[in-house]
C-alpha cells in the first residue's frame, strides 16, 4: 500500500535515471544491458571500472 509523503519529509529513490546527479548515484538499464554511474570524487569514469 502506498501513501503520500508528508511535506518536508526526506526520501531516496533508487534506480531512477532522471534522479541521477550526486556522486555515487547509479542506474541499471536491464533492457539495454547498461549501467550508468555518477563517479565519486577522485574516480575516473572508465578507468576505475573493474
């Protein structure tokens, strides 16, 4: 059952592409077989993926 969030309440959305923006955010697109991540400070986009 879903209820409306109270005004001023805090919440987190996971795996929502439109919500990407802060370091550490990520989105897994299973249909496309891709993972989109916003790098943490000091990380480089491609070279830190293992």
